[in-house]
C-alpha cells in the first residue's frame, strides 16, 4: 500500500468511528426521551389511581357513616 492509501484507510476508520459514536449518541438521546415520557405517564397514572382510590374510600366512609 502506498502512503496515500494508508492515510485514506486511517482517515476512513477515524471518520467511521466518529460517525458510529454520533449515531449511538442520537439513539441514546431518543431512548432517554422515551423513558422520560414513559416515567411521566406512569407517575400521572399513579397519581390518578391514588386520587380515585381516595374518592372511593371517601364514598364508602360516607355511605357507612364512618368518621375519622
């Protein structure tokens, strides 16, 4: 191989490694964004479940006449 061919090979390997690093970074950012959205949705659902359970308990207490 000539010197130019070796330089082109080394540059190609370096550019390929940088490209793969950027692609992995973009994929990781997308995964982080998705997991953040899923955790927010799960937190909202848990808060809604908690609220509905407290309303249900309040109704039962009112129905049976139980006081705190």
